[in-house]
């Protein structure tokens, strides 16, 4: 009996600048594994030749969380409320996103992923939500990170609504920056009660989704998180 070939998905590495090391949260990999994919952690490089060769062997890309996106990406000024940035990640992910989009490879962004994709495609970011968009919504929750922190409204007529078939879900939340002006190439799929874009997609691409919450922390207890990973993996087949 023939078996279905599992898609290979490249996962952008997490960077510990102080320890000069790369690392990975198991939830990114395990969430993809349980959805039927084979995740591969990528090297930290912006070498276009290397990334192009990798793209030829991979079926999709997961843009993970991590440091703040450098305001230079969206032609902004870095304020003292901005957190640590990682120029190497910014450079790598700029090249990788361009290659993925040029070849129409599926992309899923999580946390920093939604922020980077929005900034790289012409949007802007809040460098610190508590300062620049104060509200009563808890966007930076304390552990355990798999529990819901706040509600989001899923916008009817978007791919995420088609996936969930409902207008509201509860999500976890662990971030201090976020989408400010939405890229003209993206459309919003979900909003928090204070108006922050919590999920986006790119209509130009077969599958380019990004969410602000953390399915890698909640996929064991959240059906919606598992559905996001599964939708991404299906697109990569």
C-alpha cells in the first residue's frame, strides 16, 4: 500500500544572542509532527543561494516567534520601548519570505512571524502595545502559556472563518509588539477586542497565513490550534 508522503517544512531558528546559540521550542516541531509534517530547523543564514537550494527541497515554511522586528524593516525609528532585535534573523527572513512568495510556497507565521510578515510587506508595528495601544486586554500573559488569555473575533469571509466556522475563539497571548498599520498586501482575519490584528493572510498566495497567538503552546489542549497546524500542513502537501 502506498503511503502519503509527509511534507517537509522549514522552521526558522530561534536565536539566543547572549549565548551565541540557536535553539527551538518543541511545540513548533511537535505541532507540525502531529499534523502530519516533517519539520526541519533551518540554519541562520541570509545567503540567497543556500535559501534557494533549501526551498527546492522544502514544501513550506514556518516563521517562528522571538526578538522584536527591527523598525528599519518598516522604515521606522527604534524607540526605547522596542525590545531586543536580531539583524541576522531580519536579514534571513527577508530573503526567505521573498523566495517563498516567489515560488508560492506555503507560509505560516506565529507571533513575531505575523509582525515580520506585515513589516516586510509594507505594514508597520507597535513597538510596545502597553505604551502605544493601552487597553485592558492581556496581551502578555503569565504561565501557563497554553491557557486562553483573551477572545478574538474571526472575520466572516476569511480563510480562518472558513476553517473554524465561528465568529469568536479564545486564544493565548504572549507578546508586547504587534501589527499597527496593516500591509496593503495582507487582509485581516481576526481582531482582538482592542482592535489589534490577531490573524492575517495574503490573497496573492495559495497559503500565507499568520497569527499573533501561540498554537505551539496550546495545540495539545486547543482544537483551533491543531486546526491551524493541520490547514498549513494540508497546503504543503
